[in-house]
C-alpha cells in the first residue's frame, strides 16, 4: 500500500511540475525582432506559447484563424511559424534557438 502512495505522489509531481518560463528580458528581446504566427486549435502553437508563460505578452502574435489575410500575405503554410529579422522559421523552437 505504501508503494502505491509513493508512486501516486511522484506521478502527481512529475505531471504537475512547473514548466520553465522565459524571462521578461529574453521575451522582450525576442519580441522586438519577431512575429509568431499561430492558429486557433494548434497544439504545437500552444507548446511554443507555453515556453514564454506570463511573458508571452511581449511576443507579437498573429492568429491565422482570425487574420488569414496577414498569413497569406507572408506565405505562412504551417503554424507555428516565426519571422525573425525577416527570416521565416517554421515549427516549435527552443528559446535558445530563438535567441540566436
């Protein structure tokens, strides 16, 4: 019985452990030079957004579900897509990669 309780407690902490959040300074730096194109219902977009936590507010986002014309204009074929300093980068990327 004791082992079952230990396993349950460990599973709870592993599942609910806080995700690392990008610092405000880093989010502002990335946000100044980029736009993140996402789409309503996109799980990968949510994964990318979650990396910023509360500091997502510093990232300029365009939701292709609501602003389809902006995404067509930039030829966004998949989400998430970043445009950083004019360069298109598709997919979910680590904060380290985005900082480069």
